[in-house]
C-alpha cells in the first residue's frame, strides 16, 4: 500500500543487471553480425533487464496524457488562448488529435486525464479520466503554482494510474500532456533543477514571435525570483514552478519504476516531469526511455544533463505523447527481433567463427 511519495520512492531500486550476459548472448546468437542492429539491440536488452526476464513478450502499451491549465497563461506567454486546452482535450476524446492517430498506429491504449483543466468539461465522454486537483495552477510569476499538498495529490494521481496499468497487464507506459502555456513552467523547472541560464532554455513553445519570446524569458525569470525561497527540495520546487500535468507525469514515472514498468518519456514537458521524478528518486532514471529530442530550445541541453539518448530526432514539438507513441513502435520492433529472428544454431547458418 502506497500512501505517500516517500512510500513510492522507497519501492524503487536500480535495475538488476544479473540477466545481462544471458540476454546479450541471445542477441549475439541471432543470425546477424554481433551488434549490427545497433540501438535496437540496446532497446531489447534494457527492456529485458527492466522487466527482469530473458523471454520478453511484446507488451501491452498505454499512453497517459495528462491535461492541465496554467495561471501563467494570463501573462501572454503562449500564441494560443487558454480555452484551447479543454478544446483539445475534447478533440482527443473524439479521436481527432495527432496522438490518437499515432497511439493507434503503435497499438497503444490512450488514456486522457483531466488533472487540472480550468473547465468542467461538461458532456465529455466517460472515457475521460476525471482526476482534477484544481482548475488550473496559480500564476508562477506571482507566487507558487500549487501548494505542496496539491503537488503531492497530483504526483500520487500519476502513481495510482501506473499501478492501475500494472494491474491490467500493461508492460510499457508512455507519457503525454496537454496544457496551453506549459512550456513556461517546464522551462522554469529545468532552470531551477539544472542551473542553466533562462535564455538558453527558453523556446518558442506553440510558436510565439521574437517579441513574445523575450517577454516569456522575463516572465520565467520573474517566476524564479518570486519563488526563490520555495526552491529547496525537489518536491517543493515542483510545487512552486510546475503544473498539475507535469506533476502527474512525475508520478507516472515513479509509479512505473516502482512496478518495474518502463516508461517512454515524450518531449520537453514530459522530460521536465521525468526530471522531477529523478530528483525525487535517482533510481527512477533506470526505467526511462526518452523518445525524441524536441525542437523546443533547451530540450537537447536537458537531455544531455540527464545522460539521456533520445531514440528519434524528427523536429517535433507537439507533445500530447506523440513522440512516445512513435518510440513505442521501435521498442516493439526490438522485442520482435529478439523473439522472432533465427539463431545461428537453429538456422544452421555459419557464424563468424565458422561453426553453426
């Protein structure tokens, strides 16, 4: 029974590499030169180690897309109005968003979670997971985004969703998000956690022009200054500068790691949630696959700081879980290679050493 973030982090242990030699031996026995499938072999190895098996099955997959609004939107840091958040949530629930298409392509279930949308979403279909902590965060340019209690509730919501996925046989989780203005709190978190200059980490988000980008830098700088006294622990920093969807992603990462389920991290916003999780428990990093490098300025720096190698670099910056869905197809491919290729001995093909 997990009742607190501390309870969850105490369940997370580094991935055991005891099976590494056996998994590598099988990969090297496949009918190909050793290592010739490059990172596909690495993916299969990491998946096996995380799941603690040498006989992996192609997993059931689920992408959890957390939606929340942000008080800082009133500062004009986004090219789109705040009303777009509930509109896009309804679009996702109706099957019309990019993540719907790519999740279907990947064979992944899509779960849309209202964790902090500033709209009642009346009339939304029953498939909406209603876990609203509050109708949007407070304005980080004026003070903390959330109380510590609200942050903990949002994180534990992500944990509970990871537990529910594990209980339903999900073997691969993906992160996603929707929230107008959420590149602003994500950038603030990266700066606070990693110590980079605000200008080096701040990008154009949904496509703001240069004038608004300069204003966005000023808003983030103000948020960091206003909340300076609240930026002590990793959790307090998340409460002061984050968003409900970012905290939910943090919880999904922690919950997945506690249940030995790998989590595919989407783009810039999701990486901020994953970074918060790793600051709360460093061993959580062992359970992460980073799907892609976003076009959002600062993402490459953040990934490098986290020693993360993204699987894809497609100049994407949409979010929603789109990169995670695409990366899931590569992980599936790696497992199929591991399971379905013939070995030198079974195919009676001569190996490099000249024997079958």
